[in-house]
C-alpha cells in the first residue's frame, strides 16, 4: 500500500532477485515516460523504493502521482 509521507507517495517493493527488480523498474520507466512524470527511486539488489511527488506543483502529491502509483500497482499485478 502506498503511504503519503513527507509530501510524497512512498512504497517499497521486494522481489526475488535483482533481475526481477530491474525488470520491474524498466516497466515502470516506460509508463513514467508516457506520462512525462518521473519517480524518485532507489534500488539495492532485490528492493525498489519509489517516491512520487509533482515537482511543478511544489513537490506535493497530486492526481498525477496517484495515477502513476495506480499504473505501477497494475504492472506489479501483471507480473505476479
């Protein structure tokens, strides 16, 4: 579940290995590019952490962030 904290939506994803984590990040990157809305994220081995906020709105959570979060969750469902 996404958490709203520090003016962003945050979620941590844990995968079986680095390949699965990186594959997920690649799919997220394509969706983010389509929306022209790019996440702040980090990856260490099998863990991906994502923070979403809208820079042009003053680094707060907007509907655009919620839409991208929803798309990210759908990508995860498709690969499970």
